[in-house]
C-alpha cells in the first residue's frame, strides 16, 4: 500500500488519561448529586433526620446539666454527636446502600459498557456523599449556633459554657 501525505499528517494527541479520569470523576460526582437530589427520602434521612432527632432530644432533656462545673447541658453535648450521625447517614446511604441498589438494578452492568472506570464511579459517589455530609454538618451547626445565640442573649453567662461545643463543631467542619 502506498501512504499519502494525509495519512502521514500529524494527528492531535489524545487527552492524557489522568485528565480524562479527573473529568469522569467530576462528571460522575455531579451526576450522583443530581440523582441524590431526586431521592427525597435519602436527603431526608441525611439532612433533616439528624436535625429533627437533635430538636426532639433537646426539647425533652436538653436543659439537664451533665457537668455542673463547666455548665455543659445535654443539648450542647449531643450537638456534635448528631452532626456525626448526619455524616454517617449521608455517606452510608450513598455509598453502601446506593451501590448495592445499583448492582441489583443492573446499573453497574450497564456502566461496564461505558468508559467510566470503577474507581471513577466510587470516587464520584464519595464526592457526592462528602458534599451531602458537609451540608448535614453545616445545617446542624447553623441551627445549633442560631439557637445557642438566642439562648446566650437571654442568659449571657452561657456563652462561656458553649466553648467545648464550638471547638467540636470546628473540628467536625474541618473533617467533613
């Protein structure tokens, strides 16, 4: 066979695999967030359930003092625990339960026919779970801060007692 000049012309180089993988992960993370936003039950258990649980516990026994020396109340002590509960609900429901449902529905078999790698699929789910977990911690932290500020206005001495809770939320916001 004779080669023509068009056959020998330089073709544009392909996109490097690392950039393609990063694009796939970003796209899959966005896709997982959109599909998660279309499941109101998953969002309820990730975002609203810890907040409602915290409100119920705070209303029932939130004013009982745990540590008399520091003045720490049950509501102050339980706020970081319910924030971590929101993180667990967001990540577990998105990663473990969502992945097994995708397998049962045959979505994973269909995805094998696409260029999406299994690592990019898991990374996209982790990104979506992390975003929802961050939103859960932020929502509970904001609501708690607003409620505690309102209480602190009525009782000025309680602001010093909130120092451990503020430190715990700073740590949770850095981790999430």
